[in-house]
């Protein structure tokens, strides 16, 4: 289904390095709703993880969006580089003239317990997950035309505020930081008509879980299944529209009741 809800809007979507993840689903939804999309991805991160990379996924997604009639561009950039966030927003403005919205789905994942945690991993996770996200918001705000409607920021957190996740300390520390930043960014940017919200999508099937984990999470879910990227994309898609203009500063758990068990 397509609409014109985001016609003439430009959306930057980070983390689009897999064909089946939240970023890809958000980009498809945004294009279907009439937006132009600047995709960001960084395959080397996935290559370091147990689930491995999805080679060429960003390029394939770009081709898919264009084949559907969408205006789209792709940049690859390592957010460990402090200059990368502003460069990504600059690339979007060069391509489309302006940027209205940022959906920051990117995240560095790291499985380290208290006994395993290293200073290097804490620093790298903080740089990618927190510093880069904050600088992306800064870059969006710095170049935003307040006369344009549709100023939007959507951040992503995890389930650490519902229960302990002791096996992923660098990751959940940085996700907690994004959760904590949401209200302050929302208050700061509200006078300019830019909303800032944060989404906890719950366990989402992007192909990373082993069969045992997949079965256990599905059994624990009130809906009896994992979330799909499209579940998150539907909420993000609405948050980007004018109908959501009065919603800001919120962290929303859209997880099929997983956090309500």
C-alpha cells in the first residue's frame, strides 16, 4: 500500500546493511509513502558478528527502491569516525536539497559480560551508538528549515529498561543512553517543530538468532512469534507523518507485549 503522507519529505535511514532488517523496512515504507531516502550502511560491522555480513544488501536495496519509483541514494560510512555523521547528512542534502527526518537504526552489537568487558569495546560502542547518533541529530538540526513541516527524529533503544541483559553490557549501556537522551533532545527541538521519539522494537527477526534462541524467544512472546522488521517500520512510518506531530519525547515499546510478560 502506498500513500502521499511523506511526499516531498527527505528521510535519512541509518543501518541499512542487510536486506531484511529494520532500516530496510523503514526505507521501503518511507518510499511507499512518497519520501526520498538516503540510506546509510556499514557492512564490515556485520562481517565481525557471528551472523556475518549480507554482501551487497545496501546496493540491492537501493536498486529495489529505485525500481519502485523511489528517489534514493546510498552512502557507506563507519560511524566510529567522528566526522561521519555530519558527512552523511551533507550527502543527503547534496542529493535532495534538504533533510526533514532522521531514523537512526544503526547499532554496534557486542556480547560482553562484566567479566569480559573491555575499555576498547565500551569506547567503540559509545562512539558508534551514542556519539554518532547525537552528532547525526546535531547535523539534522543545524541544517533544518524550520519553515518546513515534518521535522522528525526517531532513535532506537533496546529492552534494558524492562529487564536485565547482562550478556551485552557495552550494547545496553549505549542503548540506555539513547533512551535517556530522548526527552532532553525533544524539549530542546520542540520549539523548532522537530519531534524526537525513541522506539524499543523488542526481539526482531533479522536473521541473527540461532535456532535455540529463536525458539525460546518465540515461546516467551505473548504473540508466539518474533517481531518482524515491518512491525517496527509501521510505527516509524506513522511517527514520520503529520498525524504524529504532537507526539514527542516518548520511548515506545512496540514489541507485541514481550515487555509486559
